[in-house]
C-alpha cells in the first residue's frame, strides 16, 4: 500500500462516521431517529396533502391528479393513497425503518448530533425530491395518469427491494459475526461481503435508484444512480478503505486479493 499519510491526518475529516469511537451518543442517536421518523410524514404531505404543489406551479409545472385510493379493507385505507402513491410512501417508510433499526441495533460507532441531523436531513431531501418529481406532471414517472402498474414502478420497486435486502442483510451478517468474542479485531470477509468489499454501499445505491426511478422516471433514476455511485467511489469507499488498511494491514490486502470487486459484485 502506498504511503499517503495516516487516516487521522488525511481521511478522518472527510468521514461522516467516527471510526474507532465505539461508544453510544444518546443525543446523536435520538436526533437521527427523530429526524428520520419524521420523514414519512413529510412524504405523505407531499404525496397527498398538496405540500409542494404551489412550488411546482410557481415554476410553471403542473400537478399530477391523484388516482383513486387503494382499498384494502384495512386501517391503511385511512391514508387515502392511490396504489402508486402507496408504494412510494412505503419506500420512504421502509428506508426510515431500516436506517433507524441499523443505528439502534447494529451500528457501534458514535453518531454525533451534527452527523445525525446531516444524514437524516440528507435522506429527507432525497425522498422529498422523489415525491415532488412524482407529483409534477412534467417529471412524473407515472406517464399514464396513475394507471397501475407501470414499467418504471415495476423496475424501480424491484431495484428497491433487492437493494434494501443487500444493504440490510449484509450488515446483519457482519454484525452477528462481530458479536462473537473470538472474532474481536478480525476482518470480516464472509457472507455478502464475499461478493463485494462494500456490498452494503452497492445495496444502498440500488434502492436509492429504485425509489428515484419509480418516482421520477428513467432519467432521474439514472441521475440518482450516477450521483450515489460517484459519492461512494470518490469519497465513501476511499475514506473507509484508508481506515481499514491502517487498522488491518496485510489482512486487508489479502481481502482485496480474495474479493477484487470493491463496489459492484463481479464487475467493479
């Protein structure tokens, strides 16, 4: 490994996570959980309460008429969401639950209040852009009213489901392995992390892309995929890799040789 300075000197300032600081910050956790829990209410307001409609109209856009509500004969019907909007709303709820469960049951590194706000607000902004793109007639993935289902929704939902599974299950596998005292200070190389060294980042990119595609169509989905890929490959992965190289040394070199794909399994 080429010499490039220590992680503390070079990469820590670019890292959103306090690597090595394995202690709870209850205010940071509460801040993140609270802000993330508020996001589905925001998305519901945009999708069915007209929040954001005036903004769309001010910039010359039209607002997509709501389709007939989904009828399930369950308490869910009180939301009054169409089938299409129900799935988009479910995506915001699913990502919130996944991330809050992660920080409450899996994540060991400290989450500061500032980081909690930044990450939670970033996710809310991404989801809100998706919702606004959907309710705007000119940008909506629903090109035929809200007839159900449509191709962007089918493809987007598939990407969302697969990506959410990859991110969630890979992290569950790693957390279970790390809880074993015999594995203390060892580098995890098994499970889904045997397919890609950052399979969880790839999973996140997939479900983010799926949500964007289902809401804003093919161009917005591809844009989201490109932005997420750029963020991980240019900042997230290099910063984390620097930390892992410094912590594990030759063990990480052997892992790179055994699993040559850093992001997309069998490709990159």
